[in-house]
């Protein structure tokens, strides 16, 4: 019984770790993606990254997609890391 409980906590820990890792890292990159897209569409936007980010913050466009990205990538990390750990454990049992 304690082995099963330990496995549940192991998988839950991996899932939470994956959710944090994917969600936070992708939310930090989202404003840079918005800046890149703005520069591709409008070459006069701002060539300097710092001025571009300042303009995004000033125009309140730096948070575009953060909520959806945070939710989506958090779910992706939760599922992906949990499945990775599950398949790793199953394959270790089945491969001599």
C-alpha cells in the first residue's frame, strides 16, 4: 500500500514540477514573441528590444496571450512530464 502511495506522490510531484516549469518559462517568452511578431509586421516598430518592450508595456500589449499561454503550457507540462515518468517506469519493468 505504501508503495502505491509513494508512486502517487512521485507522479504528483513530477506533474506539479512540469506544470510550473512549462507555464513559467513560456510566460516569460510570450512578450518576446509578441515583440518579434510586431517587428515582422511593422518594420518601423522599434529595432531595439528594450524600446520595443517599453512600447509594448506602454500600449498594454505585453500581456496579450499570457492567460491562455499560462493555462495551455501548464496543462502541457502537467501531462507531458507525468506521461514521461509513467512510460519510463513501465518500460523499466518490461525491458530486461
